[in-house]
C-alpha cells in the first residue's frame, strides 16, 4: 500500500512472523506509525506502508481471528507430529 492510503483507526492485513493478522492503525504520521495486532493485542511499529496488505472489513477481521487458532491446532495435531 501507499502511505497516503493509510487511515488512522482502520484495520489492515499485515504479515507478522509468517502469518497474516489483522492490525488496527493507532497512529500514522509521515509514512510511519503504530498499530495494534488484534490477534495478540501487541503494539507493532510500522516503518513503512509496504508492510500493510489490504484494508479489512469487519467480517474479514472476524474470520482471521477465528480461523487462525483452528488451523494451528489442526497442523499441530495432524501434520507436525
């Protein structure tokens, strides 16, 4: 994404530690900012807008938060053993 497309308070998809999670932008100024990971609640520093994937709708946020633990549990039980 481009820096001028980012809006404070909106939720975006961002890749953190190899997985895509919803992130709400808390503060955005001059191409840099901070966001809250809605999956873990941790604060993330955004050094550029390139880290953000796409704006998410409320339904997309719900799906991301609900399905990640289910997929991880399935992988742990069936694939990783």
